[in-house]
């Protein structure tokens, strides 16, 4: 197959300048990091994941699927490369995944893709020393929504999609960092909901109310939902803090273990000390539920 050279790289070659290689994560000697593994191929789209796993220990290890944010229309899996390496240092096999983006692909395509990644992990558990009974999921923003959606829709065929369907897409636990739970209440509370949600759901709340409800994790909570940790800042202008309180309250009402870790004054996307606190809380939660 003829290789297509991106225009920017071709122009650099013409003028004699070598393009800089893409920077990968810092990987310690105790971790193996493998990028670019295809886990699904829906609609001729090659969906890939990057995987980090411990070099030491026989396993099988618990696994964590990391789902990037970006308003369902942007973002890349590489944003969680460093987190995956950190999780591998803590004894997890961690993957960061790509999924199909809006507006070309609307809900529930991204859900199909995330569930396909979970099933791929189980189908390839032996090859990567994974314990298929211990699979958690985390995500931030749009990725937090998708992680939460996986946690409340286990076994629902309408959200499964394709690929390794003999495997389960259920998850043992969820960490949702500043992801929305109820799209019907996002407008007026989020600085970009009116721009983002119609791309993901095919229209605004007035014209696509049912789609907003169906795509909201809040309305799928049952006693079978996975234990959940929500991490949210009180000054989030993109996903209101109350979105986390709603899903936690609904989970608790269904007797599902649910925790809310509040970062006072934090906005959307944690930085500095807030990021450190969030990661520590997340790893503690995973240790409790996957060890």
C-alpha cells in the first residue's frame, strides 16, 4: 500500500528540515509501553489503544481503561499516556483508547467503541497478563461521561456495538472525573453545552430531548451499576459540580457504592496540587475495588 505523507511533513522534507518525532511518555525500566494496537475497526475506522503494563510480577494484573475527553469531538488517547504509565507502576495494566468523534459519529458510537475496548481486553487477557474479572474504567470530561455510561449499562444489548461479543463489557468500578451525568440540565450551566451537545446528539434539547435523556448516565442507574468515584471541582464552568452530586445521589439511592471527592475551587481539568490529589484518590479507589 502506498504511504501517504502528510503535506506539512512533505514540505519540511523539501526544504531540508527533519520533522521532530512525536514525544512519548517517560517510561521507567519497570514498565512496558506499547502504542498503536488496533482493538476495533468499525466503519473502516482503525481504533487503537496504547498499553502500559508492569514488567515485574507474573500477574494476572487488574486492568484499567482510560477514556480521554474533548467534548466528544476532539482529544486524543495520548493525553492519558503518562497516566497509564503511572498506573502500571502501581501494578495495573492500563490502556488509553481512541473512539469515534462527533459530528461525524454521534451517540452511541463512542459508547460502542469504549465497550469494544473492554471486550478486547478480556479477549486478549492471556497475552497481556490481565485478570478479566478485574477491569475498571476512568475518564475525564466527555471521557468521564463515557466511563460512567459503561458503569450503568452493563449487559444492555442496544449499547454493545460489535467486536468480541462473546466477552462481557461490564466493568468492576468507575472513576468519573468532571464528566456530565444529565445532559438535559447542561444548557445554561455549561459554557459550551449549546455548541457541543447538538454535535454529539444530533440536535439541541428542544429538538432531540429523547436523545439527551437516553445519552445521560443518570437515567440508566440501577442496583446493578458499578461502584463509582466522582472527582469534581466546585468551580467547573464546563460541567457543573452538581452533575456529580446527582449521579452520586442516584447511585446511593439504588444501594450502589458511590463516593464524591470534591476539590474546592477547582475548575475543569485539574492542575498542580489538585491533579495530584485527584490521582491519589483515584488510585486509592482502584486499589480498593480491583486488588
